[in-house]
């Protein structure tokens, strides 16, 4: 009887391992209410979850992420922007800029990303490109470069237009890049900002972010999350951008960071506060169900490579930055292999930090990611006569130039002396008297003949 009980127990254990383990191991993807969403690993761009992420949608004010990118890439924060006569009449949310009023680019960027001011977006677009139309062209070009292949912008603020469209995937690619720009993270995590009085506006403008992930606690700032009422404010959220129009409904692009790792979530066309529930669902799914292995450290020495034409014959190369890879926690850690690709025809001079190749990581024939390889130090060009003379960085250039000048003067002097000698010889030859052979002269013979007759 005891043996039967043991046997039944063993069967039960086997059944549990057979049927329940896959359910535990492979966490089911999250359920979000919005029709479109995506979650990516910000480090590698890997898609951890997507729902209709390539469907064409309206971006509303999440458009302003691209406006901020182009502004940061093409201006200085302390540049002065003067408001023209059309910008104050921009529709929608605004800071009520006045014709002739001046702001710094930095102030307008905070107005753009904190207050979501449409007039600030127009002012920045005109400052960068001269017109909204030209700025939209620049937006579309840059979007394609960032991997946003199905996006088309017609304005810098996201005001409704049937041709102003994007996808959840494209917005994730744009946001992923934006978070690498030095000033952008500070912009998007700011809750409050003040623009002091100007020569046109005597009152301080007080701005507040509409992103309740940054400040929403208590009262109406709660959501029902997994059966519990919790504050919308979520400490691991770094912010980015909200958006809303009637056609677009609630849109939200979010960056969240935990244990040094960043995820980007995009949710489009949600209803009400579901935008926060859906976004938190994606974020928690990413951190709870994926592990992040470090493929390489930043600044890791990889190998020594030969360099042509350098003062040194070899160069050490380093990884440009650290690289992580996300993989499901229920899977065993992948067996990773790596390969090195060095640029062809590398020659000095090479500056420290120059990209000289890449380190590629793979598993079972699939590429996991790659990181740039950079020069560990500067290698100057080897100094020959030509190099010394023409290379402005050469320490011996002045000595060589002086030597060449002396050589040129010496050659000119010797040429002049030779010329003088030749001329002198020609001159002496032209003045030498003509010597006549009297014995053969016809005059001599004639004179002698006459003498002979007289005799």
C-alpha cells in the first residue's frame, strides 16, 4: 500500500513537471486594452512585445519627440528665438507666445516637452529650418535614418492631419535614439518649469507636465492595476511624452529604467487612464520576464591590429560602450560567440576614439548585437620628407621647411653663378681680335708681285 502511494506521488510530480512547467516557464504575453503597442529593449532595439505595432496610427503630441531631437541636433540651448506674427495663432495647447517676444531655445524646449506647447513647436521649427514645411521635410528624413520607415510628419506638434501618421514601432525607434542625447532625459523627466517675465509678458509662465507617471498620486491619480488601486506615479519611469487628439485618443511613449537597464514602451489610441495601466503592464512584463546579460564591458580591450603609415606599427582597439542582450528568463542563457570586423585600409593618422571596426555577437547563427570598436590612442602619421613638409601637426615641419628654403636658395645661387660665367665667356669671345694668316692673304701676294716687277 505504501509503495502504491509513493508511485502515485511520483506520477503526480511527473504530471506537474510535464504540464505546468511550460506554463510557468513561458510567461504569457501581457494583455493591453489599446489597439497598438510595443515594448523594446532600449540598448539593442529588440522587440520584447508588440501588438499591431506596425499599424498606421496618429501620433498626436508624441510628434514633439522628433521636434526636440532636431532642435537639440541643430541649435544651441542659449540661442535666441524671436516669435514671428503667425506663430501666436497656433491652435491647441500653447504658452501664448507674443509677436516679437524672445525666448531661448532651452525655454522653448521645456515649453515643448513639459507643457506640450504647440506654438513653441512652431517657433522651434522655424528657427531650425525657416518654415514649418521645410522642418517637416527634415523630420521625415531624420525619421527614416532612425529606423522609422512608416512615419510621415507634416507639422512639428502633432495637430490633426490625415497625412500625419506613424506606428508604435517607429515611435519606439525615435524615442530610443532621443534618450541618448545629452539634454533630452532632463527635459522629459521634468515635472515643473518656469519661464520668467519677458519684454512682452510681465507674468511668469508656470509649466507642468501632463505625464502623470511622474507626479500622479492620490485622489483621481490612481489606476486599478492587477486588482489593486495604485498611484499612477511610477518611480522607475523616466518620462518621455504624452499625446491626445480626438482621432489619436490617448498616446504615451515611456522610458523606464531598473537596475541600470532601460526599456521603451509605446501605447497608442488608449482610452482614459488605461494608457497608464497598459504602459505599466508592458514595463513590468519586460522587467519581470526578461534577463539582461552583459555581452561586453565598455572600454574592453579586444585586440591589437596593424596600422599602415603610422609612427607606431600597431594599435589597440576597445569596445566603444557596454552591450546587453535581453532574453526570456525561462530560457537558458544563450551560448554566445563573437567575431571581429576591422575596417579595410586603415592608415595613420588615427585619433583616439575613432571607429575602426565592430565586435559582433551571435548565437546559433543569429546576430545578438554588435558594438563599435574604437582606437585606444592616437597614432600619428609616420614622418617622411613629404609628410614633414605638408603635415601641420608634425613637430619637425619648421626645421624641414627651413632646410628646403636654404636648399632652394643654394640652387638659385649656383644657377646664377653658372649663368654669369657663361655670359662672361661669350663676352670675351666677341671682343677677341681677328688674326689673319698673311702668308695666305691675297693682299700679300699682290704686293709681292708688284715688288717683283720693280726689280
